[in-house]
């Protein structure tokens, strides 16, 4: 990267800024997720390299600003891991032995709070500090944060009932032909589904990633089956494609050893 950014380096790389690199950082992150979803081991390796390049690129630009370099980035995360795992790297006076994942997470949260307090960043509200990100992930983190203070259903049944309640409210908004209310109620339904996923220990973001990929695989089979009939989707109809969809589900399930149902 230093060579690329040198005065006689690559013109394109030298023109980049932290702002111009933002889309690539997001894109490379999702390409890593896509490789994982496809169980593409070689692709996973390659995409991690592309993502790592973005980290190095950002650090290189900051180094030229005199802010920090890649060594500071690595040292920072290494120090953080050591500090937040005292049950592994040190014996903290007065701290009980941590043996379960739940205890680890609780300890992690305590240490993060102490770190923020030391920086004068103590949250004033329950939902302060939840990072922006994919909407499903953010919603799930908000639900988890509220659950920790008791604002939550005791089991999955209450969350499931809430999903059914929101479905009825979406239907009511549709029947009223109220666009604003449809927008709001569909949002509430999505939020209820995310909370149900959390109660069932399902990652909502990854569940949607996998579901979207399944849909793509199945529709590609539908296209192949139509092509064998000398047709394209535009030349077909819903009845025919729906029938082929059931065949496509079986084909994809056979290809993945039953992983996609």
C-alpha cells in the first residue's frame, strides 16, 4: 500500500480519500458475508483479503495525516482483547471466575461501561451507544439491550403473539388503503419478527441473507427449467413458474444435501 500511495505510485489509489473509500468498505464486508453464506471457502479467503486491504488502506491514509498507522490499529485491538478478557490474560482482584458464555458477555459489558466512563462517555439512556448498521442487526441489538433491563417477553411465545398481532394490523392498514399506516405497520411487523428471532437465538440479519440466497438459487433453477422448455420468465406466467418453484426447491435441496428446504 505504501508503494501504491507513493508519489510515483498508482494514480487511482493516490486519488482516494476516506470518504471515497466508504462504499468499498461496505461492499467488501458484504462480499465476505456472501462467501460465508455460499459456503465458499476459497471465496471466503479471497474476500477477507479484500476486506483487510480496506483496513490497511484506511490506516495508510491516516498515517499520511500523522494520526495513526496500521501498527496502532493492531495494537489497539490486541490491548482491548487482553483488557476485556481478564479471566484469560490476568487475574483481576475481586472478580469471580468466569466459566460460561453468559458470564463472559456480562463481564464484557461491565468492562465496556467502565472504559466509556473513564472517557466521560457514560450513556444517559438505555439505548445510547448502539452502533448504526444494517437495520435488522440494529433492531436486534436494541431488543437485546431492553431485554437486559427486563423490558421483554419472558419467552418466545409472547414475541410470537406480537408477530401475529402486527400481521393483523398490517392487514387493517391495507384494507384502509392508508400508505403511511402501511409503512408504519410493516415496520412494526419487521421489528416484531426481529424480536422473535432474538428470542429463538436466530441472527435476524444472517437469516435474511440466507433466505435471500435460497430464493436466488431456486429462481435460477426455475429459469433453467423454463429454458429447457424454450421459454424465459417473461414468456411464462405465475401459474407455471409457481409449479416449477416447487421443483426448484427439491433440486436445490438435493444440491445442498438438504441444507436448503
